[in-house]
């Protein structure tokens, strides 16, 4: 039976699985299997079994007949899998179309559950013990998960087909051939003949992201492309995927020993693979390959899978640098998108209400009084998710200073307290907040709080104008490129957002700052605010109206 190279090319049905066991078809495959090993001596037979259990490239290319694999690329990959077999957590990142699922998800899963008998050991040239849980053979419990359960079923169908239609595998490991009458074999599960009976889990099980698996537990978990289109296009879906991944070890059977492989291709700066590296740290073994790499012997850049990719075909993909850097170089941070790093400007606090900047060609130190700035509070409430909060001030030259900033993950009472506390500290001209959210949640509440607290401030509803988030944020580039936008080095969250904008969805503070161009206006000339404050005091003492000069009475 010929299977599609790409498991996403077809949808599995139980009828398809049942056809693998159709009597005439199944008997014919059994006959071919017997013929494949009939002429082998006992030594040859067990030597080949041991090699299949040890040598993943031999299994994938020689036994499973994957003829499109590259010795240079996939041979290296298989060697790495063998060398790190005692590591519990591994991440494999390869370019799209590099057959990573063929080798790691399908081939390696088959290798894990192959039996290894005492006779195999007797003819094995490698005395190293088989690692956990591969030593369990068909008693091992493997879980394959994908973004969707249907996609995981496609991997399982490829595996089931090998155990029922591949004459070389069936001939070398006849004890693994399942019976649809005795074993659980369907589109979701594959149970091979076992020494241990009664396990609720099959030999190989499947799951989609978010699945609960009904209390089942596994010795080896393979997560293949769990970060799919939904997670890439929706921040809520991305968060759901990451939360599910964070709890994946709950599926382990032996918590201190069982293993996890995360397989995929980078898509964005803050995808599940970046999340895994942040969560697992140095406990995660990372194997990353690019479609083009420098040859250490020649110093030249070479295509790592020239059997499938040419310079001509890659030249088309390279026309979209964002896609090429992420999905073919596995380096989304190399994308040219986002703000130019030379645009970053910083200010420094030198007092409660004084900041210093180094501006101009000679980088002369300039001191700015915060009280001379036109101050606005900008809020993106982040409906149902993380939002952003910033206090900004613009001076008389049109320079914007982000005085304080933070991502928001607050309840409504906590956000209310933050706003009133910030108003007392900064005395803003206005508080700008997304219009619909303000009207539905805060309008009447905050107006009532103003009366109760004796604190008044102007609230300016602002609008997205149905523009995409990235398009609104791009409006800040006018200020940045003109050296008119300053942040403080202590604002690490904002600094990181500026660095990764265009590559990451984690840009909540920038989303709030994107409302700034709608409300910002130049501040006071140095010292002008003090004169106005003094004039107001004098007017109050003389009981004169500040606009007419006449008595307020």
C-alpha cells in the first residue's frame, strides 16, 4: 500500500482501517512477509531486528522504505535521536517539507514499540542497554498529539499500515502483527500484541490539543505540530494551546521517567516552541535545523535538503522574509519586520519629576520637567485577555516620554484603583480608553467613583477605527524614526515589545500606546507651567476669574 508522504493529504475513516485487515489482502501481506525472511539465517534475522531497534535511519529507510530521506540531513537527525535517547524532554525543529513527522513521529514511534528479545540481544553488536521506555516494546504506551485529533489519526494510520501491510516489518517482527478481532485497532488507537493485558491505554494512542484522554497515561508523548493555524491566528487559541502544553506531564504514567518529544516548525517569535524553551529551560534538548546552513568545512551556505529543495524554489519563498525566516530557517527573530533597533531612545529619572535625555547629534544632556509635559493615560483594557497601560507625556517639542507602562491582567476593581491612583500621581489632561469597553463597563462606575472620592478627570473614549492592531501600532514609527519617542530602561516589558513587534502577538502595551497619536499634543515651554500654576494661585487669592479678570462674584 502506498501512503501519501504528507499525512494531511487524506482523512482517515474506520472503514480504511478495516480494509487493512480484509482477509485476502491481509493474507497476501502475511505471505509476502514470510517470503522476505525465509532465506535469513537465525543470526541474520536477529541482527536485523536488533539493528532496527537501534538504528532509526536504517528502520526508516531500509525497513519502512522511505526512499526520499537524506543521509546528510535525516541521518544526522536519527543520530541525534539515538545520542540523546536518555534525555526526557526534547524539541525538534525542522523546516517545512523536511519529513520530520516521517522520521520522528511515525518512524521513531514504531521503533519505540518494537520488541527486543534475549535472542536479539545475543546477536546485537551494541552492548548498551535499551533505554526507557523503548525497553518495554509493545507494552510501552505512546501518545501522538497534533493540533487536531483528526491529524493525529493520520499519523496513526501510517503506523498501523506499516504493521499490517509492510512485508519487511511484518517479517522481522511477526509477533507485533495485530488482529482486529483481538486488539483495539481503529482510527484513533492501535493495540499490538502484548505481554501485559488490561491496560486502558492502547500501544499507540492519539489526541488533539485540548483533549483530556479520559484518565489515560503514557510512557512516551509525541507532540507534532500542536501549534497550528488556529493558534497562529488567534491569541486566545495560542493561550489555550500553551496552557494545555503546560499540563502535558499529567499524561505521564511514570512521572519521573517518561519522555516527551515536541516536533514542529517555528511560526512566530512567541509560538509554542519559544514557550517550551522558556518553561523547560536547560532541561529541554533542542535540535534545530535550517533549510540553509553554513558548511563548516567550506564556509559556504548550502541547502541542507538539496534532494527536495533547490535554490530556484527557495528564491520564491524568500520573497516573504517573515515566512522564510520562521518556517524555513526556524529563526523568526531574524525577520526584518518591526521597528528599526536604531530607533530606540531612552530617558533617565534624576528626580521625582525630572528626567534626562541625551539628544541631538552631539547627544547633549537635556533635563525635562515632568510638570511641563502634556500627560495622558492610555488604556487598552484587553477584553477577555491581557491588556496594556501607559502614562505618557509630550513636551513642547513634540517628544513623547513613556513615564510608566505595564501589561494588564487585572480585574475591573483593580484596574479602577490603578487609574485613580495614577491620576493622583500624574495629574493627566485626560485618560484615554477604548470606547466600547468604557461605555459598557466603566463609564457610570468611574463617574460615581469620582463623586465618592472627590477626584475628577477627563475621560476620552478612543476608537480602533476598525484598523488592525499592527497597522495602528505602526503609527508609532513616525515618532520613533524622528527620535521623538523615549522609554525608560526599567520598562523591560515595553522594551521587549518594541523589539519583537511584527514577530510576536505579545504587544499589549504598544496596543495602548497606539491610541497616543489621537490624543497627544505639545506640552508647555520650560517654566511656563509654573507661571500658570502661580497665576492660578494668585487668581484664587484675589477671587478673580482667570479668563475675564473680573471678580467671580
